C-alpha cells in the first residue's frame, strides 16, 4: 500500500476502514484527517479547480509564494492519498469505500453522492454549513456568519464586546462530529448529516442550558432562574489573561481554595480578609484587585507562575502560542508533534491522543495533488474486502462513567443516544459540581414526600449533559464500595473517567482497570493535559485549557496579548473528540481487537483545532497573528452594532469592498476612512434588517447575531431539530439542546431525562450484577451505596 498508509499500522483502531473524501475546505477534510490519524485509508478526491483550502491564509501575516499549500491545507490533509476527480470513476470509488465524506447540498448532489448506485453502498456523511436542504453549502469564509447565526458569537460577550472564535472553529467542530457520526452510523445507517451551525451551537451548551431552562420554567420569571443557573461559573476573579514577564498566564479561581492559595503565593493574606474582595464583591472590584496583584505577575515568568500553581494546588495556566508547542517539554514527552514529509516538510500534529502500548508514526506524509491517481488500477479489487462490520455501538453496550462537568459526561450522552446503557457512578460526599445545590422553592417548585426542599437534581447544565443515563450512588472510598465499582467495570464495555490523573490510583483501582483493558475494556481518561507528562497535574478548567491549547493566544482584539472566553469551549471540543476515540476503539474491538487504554489530553484536542498554527510555526518560525473579528483571506469582515442589536458581515473580495464603499458614499460619505469605521457609524442608525438588506445588495454577506433565547422564540431551534423537550421528575418539562448529528434523517437523541441522585442504584446493581435485596440492604446500611449529598433526600431505595 506504500507510505501513504503510514497511519494504518496493524495496531491502528481503524485499520481496514476505507474513506472516500470528496469534501473540500475545512469540515469534511478535518473529519477525514481524524479518521486517517486513527488508521483509516482516506482517499482525497480533489476537484479540477482544487481544494480552496490550498490557498486560504491562516492570518494577515506574510504569505509564502504559491503554489506552496497553505498551512491550513497541510494540517487538514496530511496522511491521505490524493486522487484527482477526473482520474477516478465515481462508481469505482463508491464500490471501494466504507464511508464517503461530502460537503454538497441536496440540489448539488452528483455521482459521488449516489451511493445507492453500487451493490454494497457506503455510508454517506454530509457536512455543510446550514444543512443539505439549504441552497448554500457554505464556504470557509462563512465562519464569522455561522458563529453569529448559531448563538456562539453572542455567548462571547465581555465588556460589551463580541469576539469571533479564532480560526475555523465551527468547521473543525463539525468535522469532529462528522467523524463521530461516521463511526456511529457505520454498519446500520446509510446517511449521516452534520451542520457547522449546529456544531457551533453545541459549543455553548453550558450557557444554552441555563437560557432554555429559563424560557421553559414552570413559573414565568425566566431571567432570575437563568442567572441562578449560570452563576456558579461566571464572574469569578482573578480570571482572564494576566501579563507576566514573558507573556501571559490565566489564573483560575473556580474552587474555594484557589483564592486563599493564590493570596498566600502573592504574599498577601490580607486580601482574603479585605471586604472589597470577598466572594460577593470581588468581581465588582476586579480592577482594584488587579492593581493590587499585577506587579506580582509582571515579576515572574509564565513557567515560574505555572510551576508555583502545580506545587501549591492552585489552578493556573500558561498562554501558549503555536511556537511554544514546538518546544514545550510536556507536549514533547507526550509525542504530540511530529513531522510532515512529502509535498512539504515541517512540524505537524501527528496523532490525536495516546493509546497505551502503541507507537503512532512520527512522520506523516502530505501527497502531491493527484500523486495517487494510479492507485485505483485495474488489478486492484473494486469491491470491499470481506471484513467484519465496523459496528462500534449497539443496543446493550455497557458504559460506566466516573465523570463530572461537561467533557466526560458528553461522551456518555453521545453513547447513550446511540443505544448504550450508560451508568454514572457518584457518591453523596462528592457530588458533581455541575449538579449544584438548589432549594426547590427557589425554583418555583414545591417540596413533597418524595423530594426534600434541598435538591441536587435541578441543575440546567447537569440535566442537559446527562440525559439518557442511569445513576448509581457508590462510595469508592470504602472497600465495599470499591468492590461494587470493580464488579460494575468488570461487566462493562467502556469506562469513561474525566477527573484528575490520580483518581483511580489513589483508590487502588488503577491495576484492576489495566487488567480489565486486557480482557477487552475500552478505558478513556481525560485530564486537562493528559495522564502522562510533567504538567499533567494542572486542574481541568475550561479557561486554563483555553490558555494551554492555543485559543487564548488568538482570541480577542488584535491589540490584546491574550484573552479567554466565558464559554468553557474546550469541554465541547474534548467531548466530541473523546467520543471519536471511544467509538474508534470499540470499532477495533468489534473486529476482534483488544481493549484500549486511551490517554486523552483536552489540551491536545484543542490544539488539533488550531493545528494550522503548528504547521505555520514549523514552516515560518512564527505564530498566527491575532485577527479579532476579521475573516482570514477576506477583504473585510466584522461585527456591527445596529440600532436593535448586532450583525456580522463578510466582504470576500476587493471588488465587493468597492461596492460597499460606493454604498456608503451614496448614503452619507465614505471619506477615505477605514471601511469598518465608516460601517460602524452607518449601521448604528439602522435596524439589522435594513442594514443587512443594503449590504447584501452591495455584494456583502451578513446575518444578525442571534442569541439562544431569540433562536428559541423564533422557532429556529425547533426547525433545525436541535431542541429537545424532556420531562424531568424534579425540574419538570424543560428544553435542551440536541446533538448536531442526524442518522438517516433522525437526530441523535438520548432517551429520557438526566438521572436523580441514587435513582437507579438498586435497579442497576440488580440488573447488571444480580445483587439480592439482602445484599443491597447491607451495602446501604454500611453507606457503601445509596449516600446522597448533605441536606437532600434520596429519591430511591429503602
């Protein structure tokens, strides 16, 4: 098969999977790159005009002379075979493939999407901006517009400013969903569909959950409830980017101990007692506090501050650039960065995650366009080989979760939506922080004989991320509880853990889990920086991962040095990538392969969605420039404040820019000032609809900046089938965001509400393990099972 199949080593989970990639741009090719990284043979069928990603710049900095492919194209297409469309008959390609990746809408479907024309049809995975039923499939320069239309851009609001997520985040995320859809749908579905706008919307599920809870609250006061739901993760300080001696760091103040620990490091224990900086007052007085501590940061380097945080147990992260990745000792030890060879040479992200006892290739080849035209030659079989179906998920697959917050629970929810039986393991002494403590009467609910006034079962975020699961209460700190956990894992197919790297070892369970992997268990552990490496102890909070994963270095105004978002975006990225990891491992096991121990780094998953920067740093010795709300390669783009809200616009070419200038001259004078400056003044006195209509007439593309609330009230979420109404025993009927994946036209849905604490303990231990009532009673008496958080009443059990 030659060196182009370098990813398809015998141990690779997707070795034998054949993918035909007729998509161009970012989303579809990123799905293909992930599948190639996991061992699939991916054939890129490039159109006559070429893939537009070949020439898309990463930023506004100096560009290399053509025809050198863009760092974006290199990152997206290394490790694939390259075939020109004119050299391959579509039916030959379709007969060979297991999966086809397409980016066309229905009206443009052609022979490459005619999968039914072959005897054994491959799975068609469509990934477009707005959906296959739309007229426009989308182009890479639509990124700002998709972020605006999805609700993502509105969720970035800080100090009255809206900032575009850097790079091509909605398209990367859609590509990751497309890879997951391919693996979930293979063997039992004919079509899968993912949209960029749906993927972008899923990136703000945290905020969306609170908003949707509010607009569907049993009582009418939605605003108060939304603020209450989201309050635990907003307006914390110190937070955001702080300048230090050699760059920026991001302090975390999420846990109670973070504030007292950092004050001790500052040598300022007095700050703890200062009433201006109490928990309730600190955000309001944040600039005063910044002035008190700024010099401490400026006197130290990123590494000094980060090491102090690791040693003391405080949470803090370094803002890393793409150039930093090339020399970072933690990433070097983990083997994340490799070398690209072939059409270009330099650094590249070489693997998606670490798998124990495997050694992925350190060199990945980028083929010249059409280099593999002769690969589909007459003597090569034109039908798929008789291999075991890659059917990773089926009804009855058993999943045990030891997770909290967002990234880990997302994996379980996705698996539950495909038919798996997912069990959350919790203990009353340490409830998931996203459960949150509420008084029922504060939520407009009435206590009764089944529910105490204090509940841990009414959180919007928890109930959104954990739909379709069952929950057991097991205390792993007790020998009897640890034994119950062992018995659950011994009968499970998957174990998902997203707590710190020591959680199993500290309970003496790491050796047992390794034994279970040997018998076939798929075990994924998901610390922020992975389970191996010198920096692995960094706590896993979203803003810290934004710093360490390339986001903070490129987000925000070009005049800033770094910025974080209020979205916890790395959790969304990690959740879908970890889902791909588990599905791939299950696919390998379905073919008779072993279990897998997956060391998943949330930092590295985020870097995969900024991988073009790593290529740029290796080629040009520089990191991508900060673009603010500009669109790479477009003549002009940005966000405007209109009289009734905000709108986003993109002017793709200089010709269109001239047309917009002519519009401004006719309506008040252009005067030679910067285009965005004049547009801002022009839009301020017009409503969004009028401004968009005029800009479109001049050749620009634009859309209103939508909020989740407006999308709900307009019916857009329901129309896009991204809305689920679920009746919860405590919270009542509420709306939630769905998963942006459809299989054979039906969106993936997790069946049923999120579990209440201890709701299914007896049920699961009876079904899975055959426990008798007497044993359950004894375990409850010893508090090995059935414990609930302080002040709440168990909804199940004797």
